[in-house]
C-alpha cells in the first residue's frame, strides 16, 4: 500500500471515529439534559456504598454521601416499613439490596427526617449496575419526594457533575423512573422515549423515534394542542404544564399530567424539548368523588342547618363556616380563634366542654367528641343550645387534625321545656281532680297513665293496677263489659262517648258505679294513636238524687229539668228493666216513675224495690184523668206518694213538695253490699241457676226452664257453692236473699238479678 493510500485510509478512519465520538457525545448530552430536568434525586453508589455520581436534588433534599445501610447513625433518619407494618432493617433498604444484585422497583416508601425541616415521605427505587471491567455491582438510587405530588413535577435543577463515559449509565437511570420521559426536536419528532413511554404505545425505540403525534395516531385536536405547546417552548424557552385525556394504541385510556421544558444548546438556543408525563386518573377520580361528596355534604348541611368546622390540635387554628359563626353571634367574616370560641360558651358549661376536648385528643381514647352546651352570642346576646360531634385523627400516637359538625337545637329544647311544663300542669290537674284520668295506647291496649284517684275507686295501689285494657276489663261487671267494649271501639273510631258501668273491686268485691267520658287522642298527622277518659265515681253521690223512669224520652228530659230547678240531681232511665238492673248499686235517693207510658211496667218498680229490700222511695206520676183508683193501686204497689196533674204549673209545685218529702224519708241501704258484690261476679248462666234454686226448683226443673241438661245445672250449682263460699243450699239462699234475690212465690218467674 502506498503512503498516499495509507494516509487516505487513516484519514477516513479518523473521520469515522470522530463522527461516532460526536454522536456518542451528543447522545450523552441528550441523556444528561433529560436527567437535568427530572424532578427526582438520582445517585450512583459504588460497591462500598459510597456516592460517586449524583444530581443536586439528591444532595440537597435527601443527600447521603454514603448509603444509610452502611452508616448506622444516618440509617435512623430513614424509616421504612414492610407490608406487615414492621420497621425495615437497614440491610433491607433498596441501596443495600441493589448492591446484592436485586432490583427494587417501583420502590419503598420511607419517612425521612431532614436536618433542617419536617419529616417527609420519600420513595426510594434502586437497580444494580455493573461497569465493564468492574469487580462488583454498583447501585443506582432514585429518590422521589412523594409528600407533595405537585413538587414531583417541577423541573429538575440539579446537574450531573460527572457522568459515565458510556450512555448505558444514563439509560439505566432513566429506565428506573416510573413516569413517561421523552424528548422532541424542532420538527416535533420524538428523539427519545424511556421504557415506560414505549410500553404505553407498545413500540420499540426504533419504531417510535423520529415519529410525530400524527404518525402515532393522536386525535387531530389533541395533536394540534400538543404541537402548539412544543412550538411555544422552542420560541419562548418557557416551561409548560397541562393535563390531557389520551387513549393509547395499547388500550390504556387515562388522564395524563405533563410538564415540558427547553433543553438549551451551548449558544443558549433551544435545541430540544424534554418532558415528563404521569397517569393522574386515580387522582382525578378522587377529586371528582370529593367534589360530589362536597356538594352532597353542602346540600345536607344546608337542609338540616349544620355548621361545619375544623380544628388543628397542634397549632390551635380554627376553621368555621358561616353557619357556625352565626351560632356564636358573629358576622360571616369575623375571625375566630380559641379565645373567641371559649368566650361564647356559657360559663356553667365551659369546664365540661374543656373536659370533652381533652378526652377527644387523648390517644388512649377513640377520638370521638359529642356534647351539648349553651352558647351566648357575642354580638346579639342570644343564648343558644348547641349540639356538636366530631372525630380526631391521630398519626403515630399524636392528634393531628379534627373535624366536626354542630347544630342549633334551641327550638327543640324550648319545645321540650314547653312539653315538660304542659305535662307537669296536666299531672297537677289530674292528681288534684276528684275524677280518674286515664290514657291508653290504641294498638297495644297498654294503659300508659292513670291518676292517683284510681287507688280510691279500686281500693288498691297504682303499682298493682292492670297495665292494659284487656286485664282491666276483667274488673268490669260482667253485665256491663259488652257495653264498655262497644264504647271503647267507638272512641278508637274517632267518637267521644259517655257511658256508665259497674266495677267489682278485687280487694273486697265491692261494687262501684262509674260514669266515663272517653275521647280519642290524635298525633300530629291526625291519626288516633291513644284514647283517654275521665271517670266519675257515682257511688258516693249524695242523697239528693232523683231517678226518673219514663218510656217517653221527651217527657223524661222535661221532668229532669223540673227536678233540677229544685236543686236535685236527676238521672234518667228509659225503661223499668234498665232501672231495676242497676238499682242495687245506686246511691240513696228517690224514684219518680212516669205511669203515663207503660203503666204495668212502671207499677212493677215499687213492688220490685220492696221485694229486694232496696231502700229507694217511689213517687208515681199520672194524668189527673187516671182517677183515685189508679192512685190507690200505685200506693198498694209500694209507691210513697202519687201525683195526679193536668197542668204543668200544678206539676211543678206538687213535684217540688213531694220530692222534698220523699228525700226526707231516704235512709241508707240495708242490703248486704258484700253479698251483692259476690253475686255480681257470677256469669249470666250461673245467676239464672241461682234464681232457679232460690225459687225452689230441682236440677231437672231448672234444666227444663233454661233449656240445658240436668248435668249442666249440677255443674253450675257446684260452681255457685264454690264462688259464693256456701256450705249448703240453705246458706246459698241466705246469700242470695241478702243480695236482694228473693223468692217470688209459686208460679212467679225468676227475676233478673243484678
């Protein structure tokens, strides 16, 4: 080979070598520029754990000249935890593991305690790296500040003081970054893409580099938007941040946040645009949920009048909404602090509130806060009742935040006070009334209230009283139960009823006569949920009673009016049977019988009263045309006096005189009340059998009269002997006679007992 040929070939080889070296240097400068713009701390540690390459972020934010696992004093400033929450041993830190040849991706989160600032969470990733000819693995560490996501997108200002002579070093570092990293040239073409970016498109570096957004199938509108950002960075050398929605060819649809910035050449011109993108779909989803939750919370608080507040237990700072300020009598823009808060609390409640606050920030408790207290408005002076609750959040055994809600319950407390006052007035009235007041539930029949007069009427204490209507009805006279039941059903249907009935006292078998006015009690919706009543004891009425028996209702009312003008109590009965049925339990008085309707039935009243030894004097009332014979017949039947009249004026004068004379003859009843009470507890069939026995009938005769078998009569007879505690038939007859059941004589029909 000639010297010229050798020189030419050498020149060509040298030229080729220069081009390769320049290309390599350009690539290294590109990668170094990309590294310069990364918002991460990056460092390379040799096999001894010493830092040999780093950027300024690593040295400034979490700088370590030596791996923490190799210097125990520094390891304590890095606290990492495994999946079980146990503290990591320094030998398991990412740097130590990378030196053993392990990859630690995507990294481990550490709580880092800086020398001059508060603790911050840092994510540390590590990969092993071996240089050509090196004897052992080195470690590349990437430290990411995850305490503030926004900060993670700031442009990396640190520079690499020294970088390896081979591009594989920078490529390894960029491969460990979990975000998309890429660069564009002035033609908007991709000139670099890290593996994360390549995976997003499902392409290799050879397929992606040199292509534009349009080439990669970006939607035209999105491609145009991104191209404008690139052009602006090349023109003005600015940094741009934005968020876009993008669906990649691999089917990944997500929101991405990107930060793009310029890469300058030696002459200061913009040579490339470098960028970092991150999938923020999860964050946006959280923000969207938060917005919806906030809107729902705001609607709920406005609906129920809640005031929302927050408190920082560390600094004592308070954050109140407008509604809570109004509860303290403040203007919407007035500042609030702990002194304003405590100044508004009623002095009598302040110590209790302080105790509740101390309890809720105690790490030994559950952090719950729930209390009601009074607040005196600062500007308006109004006293309000405030009910509030909240929850404290703890971190590492320390109270770090508190959020709560409060509501003004003043109106509710005023209503409760009014109800208590009303209830007290009602009970005061009820307990001082001579009548019995009672209230019962319509659905369950439970008696929820009865006044103390119950003890006087029933002769037993309230704690032994029946607790429901069904049990209470067992004490009502058997003949009156059906009428009482009908009255109660009418009240439940919405009617007001007034009915009279007898009760048989369990304690002494005493019979008492009650007049009950019952009425429905409706709730706020108009539904009848309770019924009540006012029961008047008629048993103790004085002797100024006149019992009017008339088959004609209009005449009965007219006679009652005349009687009442004389100062007497009048009580009307529509028939002789109705009067005689309850005559044994009536208070002393006299009877006014109107013979102008049903004469024979009226004449039976004085006879029956005399036969039953019931001391109720009788006055017969008849037309003047009835004659003396009618008056004599009435006197023979047992009437004390007879009034014959043709004019109402005559009736009025005679009636007052005769009633006055009749009342003077009234004497206490001589009948045996205990015997009457025993008889009252018998069933209707048992009383019919008793009457038959008093009349002298045998089992067979009584059975024929009642239409039952002699065996049934015998069973009723045995039951009668047991209930009336009679040892013989003679004793049974004495008890019946004492109760007013007398033998009517041969051929007489059995009278209905009371």
